[in-house]
């Protein structure tokens, strides 16, 4: 049977089959099995120390950004430094604590230890000398009073720094940085939370929720960095319509243009944004675009695309990408409301070997030489904001949808602090601990557990947060 030989054949060939006896005093022969050799793994570094190196290597002005925040509390009664407050909030997300209550429990546990390592590490990172860790309610009180517009500036400032130091050069597609814009929910409830809540009737029941329109710069290895955020909320009580994604898009686009006025950008958008207003705004800002092309959004142009595609067989490329068949087609000089564009699509198969169709429209020239890259490294990368962005922040430990506060201004501040924490941990995971993440850590769940253990039990040395010392080191980003 199989590759073995039967007993009769063995006896005829003179081979003696092993006989297993189980009489008392007789030892059964031991089966010899070759021991599996463990692969050589990278030693796990002190994650808290590596975080300090990552922060102050990439962002030597990070302390200055925090100290520049306005002092909104009553003078003479301030106990906790504002930088210490922000680092305390960052630690909630970096340890995947999920709530302010859990942060308080960690603070109590640290106070009960002989060495207050968590307190010392937060002081080291914030460059403060606090005597104890603040209560979660004190942190919330500060974030309720701090105008959200100040923390809103830090995530795009971090991306601007990464671009200036050329750490994201490899993320360009034909010289353009890819920025995905999409909306996600950050809170929903059956009861009204505030006057700014959006409302939706679902099966006769009213749902109250909050949305944010987010713009993220993406990289080929799955990193996503926030470059702008615009909250979708009902701020005008006299308005006859609710705020929505399309109404928020010009506001968000203006913020991005003001911050990155000369950056070569290609925006990746859902089919919802396939309209003349969005196209006109992209033309005004000199942004290139790749937008999902569907029959329901531009039916006339989509029918024309399908008809002309059948008449232009020379505009078809059959290829394999990562071993999977793809059929790519394109048609130039399509038009919608005075805006000309090229339509292109991709027919491939998913993991279940079912045919899958993707279609896009773009103002970029499409040829047989670049259509594969435009489809696979451009159009299909729009899902990065959903998978590595929103999904990770909601389900991988950051707890984006958790109600960290009841105050609307504080909710926004927690959101921006989450984006800062997400940026820092991505650089940490893809930078100094990339090898250890592959061989030892293995998952985000394990990473958060090991990071929290390091922050609470391993001290961060002074040289790990010294910008002058960190100028002499080099951190390369690598896929995990």
C-alpha cells in the first residue's frame, strides 16, 4: 500500500519485519524519529525601546509638536503635563486596552509593583517627571477641552516628514503617491448621542451614527497613513438635508491640497465619486484619479465602454499575475459631462476560482505597457484602506468603534490619537522589528500582548529617545 511493501513480499525478499511483543519484562523496540530542527529565529527586541527609537528617528520634532498644543486647562490647577496626557492616550491604543477603564487598571497594577516601569516609560517618552499615572477621567477631561483642530494636524505632519526624508519613495506609482479616500463609521447607537448625529431609518427603527471621511496614503506593502480626516455630521440645524460623503469630499480635498500643495497625487475612489463635480475638483487641484467604474453610476458611459471594448480586440492583454490569470482591456477617449477619460477593466479569478470583474476610469494614459500596473498596483489597491486601514483599526486591537468618550470634541481627539498610534506602530512593525514579527510574533494579537508586556516591565533607556543619538542610526522599512 502506498510506497511501502506488504508482509508477504518482505518475507520472500528475506526482510525481517519487526515483531512487537508486550510480555512482561520485554521492552518494545523504540521507533526512531528524526527530530524537527527549529528554524533560526530573530531574538525578540525590547519593543518599548524600539518604539522610542522609531518615534524619534522618524519624527525628531515629535516632542515639540506635543508641547506646542494649547494649554486649555485652568492655570494653577494643572497636575499632568499635556505631553504626558497624549502619551497616556497613545498607550491605550498601543497596548490594545480597548477602554479608559482598562487603562486605569493597568495604572493601578503599575503602582502596586516595586518598580513603576509603565510610569517611568511614559515619562521617558513624554520627557516629563510625573509622580503617578493620571486617571482616565482626567485624560478625558483634557481631551474634551483641547480643540480637535490641533491634534488633527499631527497625522498629516508625520506623513509630510516621511515624504521629506524620502522614506516613502518606493510607494510611488509612475511618480505619483496613491491616496485612497473613503468613509467609515466610528460610532452607532439606537439612541441619539449628540445634536450632530446622522440618522437612518432601518426597518422602522432609527439608527444614530457618526461617519468620518478619511484620506490615507498607501504603500505596496500594506501600510496606510492618514493625510486628512473630515467628520460627516449635521452641524447646521436649519439644513434640509443631512451631511454626506459627497458633501464632505470638497472639504477634505481642500485640507489635503493646503497641506500637500505640490505633492504629485493620484486619488483612488469608490464608484460613488464617479461624477462631474469630483472630476472637476481633481482637475482644479491637478490630481490624477482612478475611480471604480460601474454600470449603476455612469450607465451610458459604461455601456459605451463595453460596446467599444468588443470592437477593439487590440486593446486587450492576457497575462498572469502571481500565477493567476488576468484579462485586461481598455478604451480611451470616453466622455462624461465634458470630462474625458479612459476606461479599463480586469477579469480574473478569486481564491474560490470564481470569475471576478473590476472596472475603473482614469485620466492617466493606459497602454499595453502600464495597464497591468495600473490595475494591480493602482485600482485594486483601493481596498487597502478597507483591509489594512478600517478593518485593522476596528478589529485588530485599536477598537476604533469603542465609545472612549461622550463628548463630541473628545471623540475626535481620540480618533486623531488613534491615527498617530497606528502610524507609529506600522513604522515599528515594518522597521526595526520586521524580522522578529515574521519569525517570533506572527500576528497583531501577539504583538499587542508582547508590546504591553514590554512597556510595563522593560525600561526604555535614555538613548532610545534622544534625537541627537538617533540621527546616526538608519531604519529601513520592510514588508512583514
